[in-house]
């Protein structure tokens, strides 16, 4: 197993390099980069300022003119001034060169690429282009929110779906199987963001009850609370967003567990165990469980990463939670390349590591699996 783990860890490097390289090249040819964003912002601010100045001058001219001068002449003068202003609107070549130098786009493409690779090898992600802060500080600041949402959502989904799926397999085609399937599929049809809004209306001071806070991970007086008070306050804030996240997450895992166990229950070794006089509980948890859980364990990394990073974007927005999903989305809109590539790098690295952890869990659940021999 040691040799297999070493090979998998070595494969992480070229895989990570390929993903970062492909995304770097795609981003470079995409329009609307940070330089374009900054130029547009500066031109917009200049246009707004000059428009206000032009409007004030026009008002002064109209108020100071006598009735004989005529409104048409004043309007004509304003149009001439506005035309001259619009012709002069824009930035000089020196201004644009300064913006490019600020964002590092004055360097050749290959130089920027190799600099990025060297920095990422040292986990030096630089500073955000628009937030004026270190990317590492931004990620560390947003990490507790994403960990909280991903960890508790995944834990609740697995703790409910696996026992429920096993029970449905044992009670296949009974009333219990039918009505539980109806409930989980109905819940799966409700979008998480819509359910989050419903929870706010019902329980966060919308129209009915004011039981839970509407925003933030903790209260404003967090530092003043005792240890027990901090724990209660933290989970008090987590109730609504985690509930909104998990409502639609039971269906797929529950049915996957049910079908996996149904397939195992009808195999020959189960009939042999029954013929030997083993109890149903012993057969289910002593023989079927290990084989039935393999496919479920295989999907754990993808499920965790999905909820951890991307699945909570709308929930973070609705409940004003500054997590990594919202950070990545905002950075993409702003073309904040250091934050974009850093979050991509971290997400990909964690995903690859979770894949290795999944293989290790395979061997723990079923010792017969030997990846090294394969």
C-alpha cells in the first residue's frame, strides 16, 4: 500500500500542473481582464464626475442668462461643451501602461506563467488585485464559513441517508419504502435557495417567528460569551443555512444506498449465510454492509467537495455568509486573477487529496481490496 500511496502522491503534481496551466491559458485569452476592469472603472468615475460638473455649469448658465438670450442658444452651447468633453474622455497611454504594470501585465505571458508556478509551489498566492489584501488572508478568513457549511451538511446527509437507505432496502416495496421515497423526492425537487427564503420568512423574523439570526456565522458579542455560549451561538447561526443545504441532498445518496444494498442482499453469499443459520442482522451488518458501502464511500469526496466549495454559493449570499464559494464567484466577476487561481489551486489540491483518502477508506471497509497488487 505504501508504494501505491507514493505513486498517487506523485501523480498529484502533474495533475495539478495541468489543471492550473489549462485554466491560466484560457483566462489569458478571455476578454474583460483586470486591466479592462480598472480602465472601465476609471473611465466611468471620470465620466460621472465630468457629467456632474457639466450639469452644474449648465444650471449656472441657465440661471444666469436673461430671457432674451433664449433657451435654444443655451441648449446649443451645452451640446457643444458636452461634445468636446466626450471627445476628450479616456485615459492616456501612460495611464494604461501604469495600470498594466500595477497588475503585472506589462510582462510577457511566459514570464507571468512561470512566476505564478514558482509562487504556487511555495504557496505564495500574492495579493488580491481589488481588495488590497493577501489572498491567503482572504482564504483563511472565509474558510470557517465553508468548513462549517460543508462539514455539517455532509455529516447530516450521510447520517440520515445511509441508515434510511439500508432500511428502505430491507423494507423494499413496503409502505415505508413508498412514503419515504415520496418525501425525499419531493424535498429534492425544492431548490435550496427557495427553501432558504422560506425558512427566513418562517423562522428569521420574516412574517411569523423570529427564532434564528438572519446573517453571519456568529453574533456581534461573540468575544464576550462564555465557551458554552459560543458553542450555542455558533450552532444557532448554523441551523437555517445548513437546513437549507441538506433539504435536497438526501434523495441521491439514500437511493444509492438502497440500490447498493438491494444488489448485495440478492447475491449467493447472502443465501449461503442464511442457510448456515445466521441472523438477518448478522447478515446485513456482518456481510452485506462492507460490500454495499463501497460505492457510497467512492462518492464521498465528490459530495464533500461539492458542498464544501460550490454548493453553498447561493446559501452564503442569502444568509450573508462570507465563504469561499462567494469569494470565488465575486473574484470571477471582478477578474481578480490571484484570488481566482488561488482558490482553484486550493480546491483542486484538496480534491486530489480527498481522492487518496477515499482509496484508503476503501481498504479499511474491505481489507480484500489491494490497490498495490493491482
